[in-house]
């Protein structure tokens, strides 16, 4: 069985150190490179879908989280307030939605602004007990791919359906294999906010969005403010967890007194749709390491091409190819020490997708011989053709290696 904690450390994806603190992993250069590629892709996918990106602080005043309801429902999972000079108490946020409500409220809104889609890959923090922390799945500092879509009631159904479509597109590119959909509803005795009518309306809208998709209902798993659709995945041990989610919230717009001017000049309350296409970067990569056994798809592999000169006479040609590849946007590394066979085997063990072998013939004729990590050898190609093929593969966001 593949364990992301073991393989992630062996491949140099992340590191845990007692001095950093339990549940606070450090992303190493290769892990950071893969994560950066995924974050860039997600932001571009969102940008093309009409999202606007923001940066918001990971801290907020105590009043903010009292207003949002998080202190009333999640106080035990939040870090204690930081006492500042004066009377301010600042808290590491447990969620991004309060700050995004402040983004909406930053100026007056009209029906022409809706749906307003605010997105961010932002930090949030949970005071998890030491005994439940492990690897990248349970951490205290979380980088969440989050968005909050403010829309009119009549736009909610289409907005949720579009979120499900975007999620499927992102999952396909990443090689995520959903285990199923779950409609998370209120359960008896839970601590929920809002009136029955709003809850029933939200549940009906989510059921309509799931029409034609197989799903199961999960009473008691709703957020405290509204029902949600959870997209489940299974890890290497067969354990199921939530990776992506879309939630309907009638409560936050009331709490923050959010409104917009409708066509007839009246003031109306927007509906808030919370959504995450790929969840947190930590949990996502724990899953990706395991489902791909460390052999990430080419487009977000930490090192995409390892350049291998056969001998010292080919060093200059290898360095020139590496420079051209970097300029083309590829992540490359030159490995010149040791026998060629050993370097090829070492690269395959480190899950590098391609070795670019440059011998005397390739150096003389401006060619490069690509060898895939599965052992396939491609015919030597002119350097411009090889670079074009590689960059086209990145642009395609294919979850499988080039054929």
C-alpha cells in the first residue's frame, strides 16, 4: 500500500520537523514546484470561469468571527486569541468566508454584479489535537482553494451546476478519481442556524443540481449554516474523505447585512455559495501522492525532464538544452555524474517523467533523445520539436504521460 507520509518524504515533497511544530509540514522545493503548478492551473481555470482573485489576511478581529458565527460553533477548534496592544484581540481564522463577505461589502452592489465570484488560495488554521495529526491529511495550517459566489436566488441552481462542472474538469486534469457524491443535510439535535424554509430551499436546489448523478444522503453532515454537496475520494487504504465541496448559505448574508440593488430599485439579500474545487493543497497532495504512487502527471511533476549528457563532451549541449527548456517554462535538472544507466534508473525511481539523453550524435546534430519513465524510448528529435512536444503536453493538462 502507498503511504503518502513515507513516499512524500522519500521524494522530497514535504518534511516534518519538531522545531516547526506538529501538524505544520514544510513544503520542500520539489513539493513546492508541484504545488505551484497546480495552484496556477486552478487560478487560471477559475479566471476563465469568471472568478476574481483576492488576498485576505489570515488573522481577524474577534468581532469578525463572533459576527460570522464561527466562535459560537467552532471555538474548540480555533486557536486562542492573540492579545495586541490596546483592546484588539486577533484570531487565526478557521475559514475564509468572513473575509470574503467583507470583500462583498467593500462597496455597493447591484444585480449587474451578480453572480460575484470571489476566489483565493488562502491560509486558515485549526487547533487540531496532536494525536490526530499526520502527514498532509490532518494539519494545523491549511491552504484552501476556496471561493464564495454571491448570487441572486434564481441564479443559485446554475451556479452550483457550474461549480460541479468546473470540479469535474479540475479532477480530470489532476487524475482525481471521485468515489461518489454525498448530499450532506441537517440531522436531529445539531447546532444549526437559519430557518426551516431556507434549509428546505437549499436542499432542493442541491438535489436539482445532482439530478442524473449517483449520490447518497448524509443527515447530520451539513455545515452549521446550510446543506452541501461533498465529493468523496478514497485513499490508498480505502478510507473515504471529502476533497471538494459546494455549499448553500442563507445565513452569512443576513449576519453581515449584505444586499444588492435589484432591477426595480429594491434592496435584496444575496445567497452565498461556498465552494472548493480541489480542497486544501495539503489534503489534495496527500491524495495525489498516493493515487499516482508519486508519479505525477507530466504537467505538474516537480522535475519534468532530467537532462543526461552521455559524456563530458556533451555537457555544453546538455546545458544549452536545459536553458532552452527553462525558457520554455519547463522544470528541468541536469544530471552529469555516474553511468548513464544508473542515472536513468535513479530518475525513474524519483518519478521524473522524461530523461533527455544527449550523446555525440545528438550534440552534433542539435537533437535530443527522450526516454519516458516507463522505459519507452522516443526517436531523437530536433531540440525545437522536442520542446514543442513537451510544452504542448503541459498545455493539454493531460493526467497521463505523452504517447
